[in-house]
């Protein structure tokens, strides 16, 4: 029978011992300095034992041990390397330093809120705090799957840090700027730039594109592979990433010329490096994209830095992803449906499409026409 009893330690100190039997029938004890605390704890434990959800502290994993198991699970599930690295940073830099030695069974919802508050106090950004708390929740989910903890305190936590950030619209080059980019895209990299602009492929998808996936007669690119930042070949980011995208005539012609001029390497890559391997992402940015923008006049001057001739350094205006945004904006301008834009862009859900490009679908004139028609039908 569960009970709280007084005990005098060899040192002469008086403590209160909570004595109970767990769900497996094993007798267990927990020591407290105050009888009231012991009584409250034992009342909760008796309820958890009855529900079959109790896990004794002595058998519970530490947060660090559970985090290691979770990271292993992420690797076994085949998550992308960048995702796994981000999760490991959450664990190593934020979770373990604060909670690593604590037992999972000792962490409740108030402790989760206290942890979030401590992260903010230590200078973590609101966005980072939210990501770290999500990772902590995933650690508990995995621990529950293994039977190492009974509940997930993160699921009941309502962590609110900072103010809600206003949505930011992507930077999209204007049409005159896009024409300048097309004009400056000459030579062996023209096909790469035009495919990025008119098909809207991600940089990783361009780097992993192979000639068997390019139908120049039909003018269609089939996205089936990608090459990540570490040069590893794999499937697209999600099932939706596998898609067929039509090409503009200008891009088709550029690819035809590129096909004749490019030596067919062992991997059949459309845009290989000089060695026949996938292009390095930073090389695309630093050696191709940024110089092209500067040649097109799309740059600002950093007067704090000087080039070899003593002139202010020219800084390219857009990141490479701007070409993908431009492709989406052109699709939308042609009145393609949101669902079709989602498909062409390879978004995992329509929510991603609307969150990123929803403002481009807005049409104030159409809204006014719609409400006028509503009024007319109502009053006829």
C-alpha cells in the first residue's frame, strides 16, 4: 500500500519517504524534505499507476540520452542531412546545456515553460526558441514510442515568445531586371540561368538534373533527383517535388545549344562542373549568378570595402532563389490556378504556395466585381 513515512538518516536529518508499488509490482521509494510535498507527489503517482502511465525516475532516461535516441531515429528515417544537422544543433547548443542531466519523468509542462523563458533570457531569438521547443517535443514523442516516458509535457505547453512576426514577401526581380538578366546570360551558363528562370527549379534540383529527364521535343523537364549542399544525390525534398515542368521556347533553345556544347559525362548531368561532377552551390552563386547580376547592372556599392583597384565593392542585388520566385510570379501572372502553381513549384502543400505567393493572387478589381455581382443577384 502506498504511504508516506518519516525516516531519520544516519546524519540525524529527518526526511519523508514516499513508498509505493509501480505498475510492474516493484516496490519503489522517493525521498522528500517535507511531508506535504511527499503527500502531493504520492497522490499524483498513485493516479498515474492506476492509469498505467507512471515511469519511475530510476528507470527514466535523461534528456540527453533520449535526445541521442531521437537523433538516431531521424537518421534511420532518412531525413535530409541539413535537417539532421539543425536538430543536432538544437540538442547540443540549446537542450542539453539546460536539460541534459534531468530525467524525462521529472519534466512537466511548467518546466517546459521555464526552459523556454530561460532560452529567451540567454538571448535566443523567438524563432529559435520555438524550433528548439518543437525538437524537445519530438524527443518526448520518440521516448514515448519506446516506453521510456508516459506523457509528453510539450504537447500541453503553450509557449509564446516575442511578437508574431509579420509575413515577409519574397524579393522578386522586376520585368526590366529579368530582361537585363536574360541579356547578360551568355556563354556556357546561359542554359542554367534560363532553366532556373522559366522552370523555377530549386538550385539543388538544377544541380541534380540529368539529360534523360529533359525532353527537348516536348519542352518538358522532369524533376526526379536533387543534389544537396554536401554533394549527396537523393530524391526531391518531398513527394510533391517529383514533377514535370514545361519550358519556355527560349530555355529550350538554350538547352539544345548547351547539349551540343557539353561533353556527356559519366553521370549525364545537364549542368556539370568542369570535372563532370555536380556544380558546387557556392560556385553557382559566386562564379556565375553574382557576376551575371553585376554585368546586368543589378548591384549596390559597398563603400566600406574596396576592390583591387580601390573602387567600392559591387554587391549583387538578389540571391539565387529570386529566379525561382520570378518563375512563380510569371506562372501566376498567366492566371494559372493556385493548385497548378503548387504543382509546378513542387510545394508540399497549397499552404506553402499561398504563404509565399498569396499576395500575387490578390486582385482588387476582381474583388470589387465579385461584391457588385453579389449585390445585383441579391436585389434582383
